[in-house]
C-alpha cells in the first residue's frame, strides 16, 4: 500500500506543482501592478493561501458535512450500512473505521472526507442507501474508502484551496484594474517603461487566464482520482460488478443533490449536477459514467492490473494505475 | 583523495538503501501480524454469535438436532485450535462455515423464524461477520504476498536473510465449499 500511495502522490504532485507555480505568478503580477513590489503580491497570495489552507485542513470535513446536511449515524440506526463500511475498512486495511453519515436527500450520491485515514468519514444520501442492494452498497462504499486510502481527500483539498486562492486574487485584481486602479505609473523613471508595459500586459493576460487554467488542472486531477478509486473498489470487493451496477442506477436517476455546489462536487461518487449541464469531458469533475461502467465490466479479474488493462483497451494503450501499484494486488 | 570520496559516497548510499529496505521489511512484517490479529478478532466475533443464533433457531426448529450439534461441535473445535498455524485453522474455520451454511439453509424452511426480528438481526450480523472474515483474510493474504515478495526478491532478499525475515504462510480455506462461499444476500 505504501508504495502505491507514494506513487499516486508523485503522479498528481506534478499537476499540483503547476498549480502552485500559477498561484505564485498570479501573486507576482498582482504585486507588480498594485504595490510596485512583486514580493508584496507574493506575500498576499501566500497569506490568503495559508489562511484558506488552515481552515480547509482543520475544519474542511466538518464544513463539508455541515453544508451537505449530513447526520452521523451509529450502528443501531442502520446495521447493514454500518457493517458494509466496517467490511470495506477491513478489506482496505484502514487503521480505523470511518464515521458514517446519512444525507437526507432523494438524490443518489455518496462522498468521503477526512484529511488522513484516521479521521475519515463516509456520507451517503438516503436515496442511494434505499436503492442499492448489499453488493452495490459495498461497491460504492469501497469506492469512497478507496478515496480515503489513496489520500485523495487531502490532495483534492490542497488543489481546491489553490484554485480558490487563484480565483479570488484574479477576480479582485481584474476588477480593480478596470476601475483604473494601480498606483505604479508616475513614480517610475521613464527608461524601463517599455519592458514594464510588456510585463504588465503579460500579467493582465495571466490574471484573466489563470483561474481557467487552474480550474482545468483541478478537474484533470479529480477525474484521475475517480478512475483510481474505481480500481480500488474492484480490488477491495473482488467484485467489480457491484460498483458497475450501482453506477448504472446512478446514471439512470435524474435527481440532483440539493446541497452540492461547484466546490464540493469532486467529493461525490458521480457528478452531483447530473446530465442537465451539457459538459464535455475535460470540463467535468468526473469521468463519464458509461465509460466507468464499461471499464469495470471489461475487467478480467479484480486486481489493479486487470483494471489497468481494461482502461488501456478503451484509451488506446494509455494507462491510469500507477506502475508501482500494479504488482501489489 | 577523489577515489576515497567516491568510495565513501558509495558506502553512504548503500547504507541508506540498507536502512530503507530493512525498515520496509519490518513495516511489512508488522502489517502481516496486524492483519492476522484482525482475522482473529472477526473469528472470535463469529464464535460469540453462534450460541445466540443456535438458541434462536432452536426455538422454532426443534427437530433439527443434528444440525445444531454439528455447528456447536465445529465452533468448539475451531475455537480450541486458536493457537494453531494458518493451514490448520483454515481447515477448521472452513468446516465451521459450511456447518453454519447448513444451519441457515434449515432456517429457510421455517417462515415464522424468518419473520422473527431477532433472527433477522442475527442473520445480518452473521453474514456480515462472514464477510469480514473473508475480507480480513483477503487483506492478510495480500499483505503476506507483498511481504513474501520482498523477502524473496533481489536485492531485499539479502537483507531479509541477514535480518531473519522468514516468509509467512497464506491463510487458505481447505474445505471445497468454502472456495465459493454462499452469498447470503437480502436485497
């Protein structure tokens, strides 16, 4: 498991690093434009980032569970659901059984939260709980526990905070610019003017494009982790059909999760906004459900290697599962 | 002088590789031990559930004495073999599983029993415990596979033999019926 986690982190780390560079650039140009000092902008970006990061790190799970209206349950409330969570924690070798939450909502969905495997929680809507049989429930819970086990929750929180910081800074920076802000011009000596002007135009373009780029990177990370959690689900349950058939039920329902929003969307099993928004592949937090089902059904066995093979058949040889994980299951 | 530094560098690199591999082996061995303890927890839970289940079924199906006796006997034998190796325990636990399956099959014939809330709760507990046993076994075997690979593959096998890391035994169930455990599903 350890080598798998490490390599997952490496793989997604690249994208996170690119996002970090984007954040630094935004801060740099912000400082250059408004404060005449790149360092000042970098400091502002760092402060906002650290502030949001600390909140997300320590309060993120309770905020997420609170916003979605989740209610914690004990074993006596729903023995079967609780048992399934226990079974999947055992199968994945989690050190502690996650807390179990129910969201009173007829829509079909589930999500996992918790910054490390010792503080994890899984939440499921009452609609989904009622519609799934035991095998399907197992597949869905295993997918969520896969997110916990692969440290996706932490990774997605880090990327979400970076995305949020970039969006906030760019939003305010561009608004102030249009209002004629910026105190640079007059105090500068004339000599460096041309270079400065070019730099500022680059900065302006960057401030406008950065949020879009960051959003796309964020979505790319999110989709990758979904495939991986599907593979984990198959490995833990040794029964990919369970998750496949649950996904089929999810695909056929058309109720949206009431309490979901753009920021929390990647935490869910499927895109909580459903099919109503006509989104293309790379604009979505989740891979298309039909494709996920096809991959799960094409698996010859239950291991990561089998998932990798099925995935490759559908993506002209491109892989998804990290190499070091292939030998372990 | 340069050669000395190069040799020193190589020694340091080798030392770090040694430490990393040694610690990796210790971690895997502990994981195997922990996974084994997990199986024990679940098996014990099953021993505790069985008397309760037998009592409940007895109240409705008095004539199936042989089935009850078989379950109780298999349970006591499995419990007594708690300290045995993985292979021996696998066999006894497999026998207990098939005795339990017969008990549940018998229960199917008594509609009043199947309507009993207490029985239904016990049945969910038991089938979940069966699942937990097989999932903890699955995790144990996965852990053993990783650990054994490390003790046998080059170059970590050198450190494994120096540090006395011995390959672990898989927990296999030898009763043929157990290979395809009957899925108790109530959807």
